[in-house]
């Protein structure tokens, strides 16, 4: 049996090695390392795939969120609402810009931001909502967009874990994650569903003016060389990473199908086990399974993780601490018990290996090992 990895990038690379090696070699031979033809080509392909007017490549997913907020002209003191159960980058950029992060609880089934909690939290200072499409499926965007329209708020989608997922509106129409709100953001960190071989990210919008602004912001605030109309940053996707991403983008739907097959295997193995709650699919979104996350009940999660490690099966806790408990973001407005769903999930979730290269032998070994511990 092949060694089990949380994300097996080596085996994935081996399957596309000739194409990847050729593409990287061509960039090196061209010496167009920054904003070269491969960046433009990937950008065009991603715009077509997503069905969005503008893709602005950038340095990483965190930069994407920061640039989005800068382009919207948010000012210090403005409140930005986001989920309490997510990776720190979502609130990190809010704080870095002098904005006020406001966290709300999540849905206990989908783990995504709770629209009712958003509505209850809006104040006159609220300017934007950042829904995080967590673990591979979209948040309830119909409800979130309705709230945004009512209160004249911006919607910035954090689609870093859900690129390729479809949101299905009430009328049956579909849009890709990240193309629904005013701006969408994604990361191309290597372990992401569409990952490069270093750092990378991108921002999406259908708004021509916002696109122009964000293209300026990522490039030191320049639209004309050495003329700086905006306060900007230096955030670029390098040409080698774009060349890798162009090849992998062509396989993104194939990769999502492989992840879903693995998820279905896990689902079947753990079905009806009272100690394991398998991921709940939100009926208004497809799922691309960036993570496969169980909610445990009546077992020692730490002991399960240690047991799996002894059997050379990696398992991760995403996330062990809700944002309002993080030392850097402690806020006197929040106390223990204010976010019961997030606090419960942080104590009970565990994520199993999930990637495109999982085979049946590995899946059998993983699931049987989990059940050995759970049922003993």
C-alpha cells in the first residue's frame, strides 16, 4: 500500500509530470518570470472556467482578501462580519487594515456562516460580510445576498477552500464559488484543490471599476508605470506558478470527482455510526471536499488522532480554537459560550486524508482503523 498522506501532491505530480516539467522549462527558457505570458494565459483560462469577467492574480489568498478590502475603500473602524469557525487569515486582514472584525456563529451541519447570526449582528458601522465557503461547499449565498441588499453591504467571498464548487440559486441558476458577491478571493497554496508549487492567489469580480482598482492595488498602486494613483501592495503570481496552475485547472473538475468518490467511500463506511457525524451536504451547493471532516461524539478525539498516527494515518484538527479565543483577537465583547456551535466544533471535529490520489486500499485501511478505535 502506498504511504498515506493528508494531501498526496507527489503522486498527483507524477501523473502530470511531463506536462508540468515542460511548462516550467518553457518559463525558465523565456526568462519572463514576472507577469509573463503564462500568467496571462492562466488568467484567461480561469476567467472562462469561472464564468467571471475579471481574474486578478496575486501573491496568495491572504493578499487577495486584503486587496479586496482595500479596493472597496473600507476605512478604520468599519465593521466586517465573518465566521468564527475558519482559518485566521480571514480576520487577520481585517485587523491589519484597522477595520473591526465581527465574528458570528456557524451552521452546525454545514460549518458555514449562519445568515441569521449575520442579521442579528449588523450595526450602523457594518460595511461588509465575508462568507467563508468552508471545507469545499458554498455558504447560503441567497440569504447572504438578501441581507447585503437590505443593508447596503459589500460581500467578499472567501472561496479559498471551495474553488470549482457551484452555488445553486433558488431559480435553479448556478454560479461558481467566488463569483457570486462583489468580490471573490482564492488561494493556490499547494494543498488547495487548485494548488501551485509555492504561494499564489487570485481575486475575482464582474465589476469593471473594482477590477481596475484591484489591478492597481496589487501592483504598487500603479496603472501607468511609476505613476501611483492608489496606495498599493506588491502581490504577484509568478510565471512558473501560473504555468503549473494552467495545467492543473484543466483537471480541476476531474480532481473534484476523485475527492467526491473518496468522500462517498468514507460516508458509506461511517453511515449510522452514533459516534461519527459525516459531512452534511448543503442542498444549494455542490461539494468539492477540500477537507473531509467528521464531528465526533462520546470519544476522545485526541486519542483517536494519536491512534491513527500510530497506524501511519495522518488526521488533522481544523480548527482547534475558535477565532474569539485566539490571543491576538481577544475582544471584551465576546466570552465563552457566546458561539456554542463554533466552540463545540473546535472540540469535536477531525479531518481525514482527502486528496485526488486516495485509492480503495488506502480508504479501506483508513476507515477500518477509525472504526476499530470508535467501536472498541
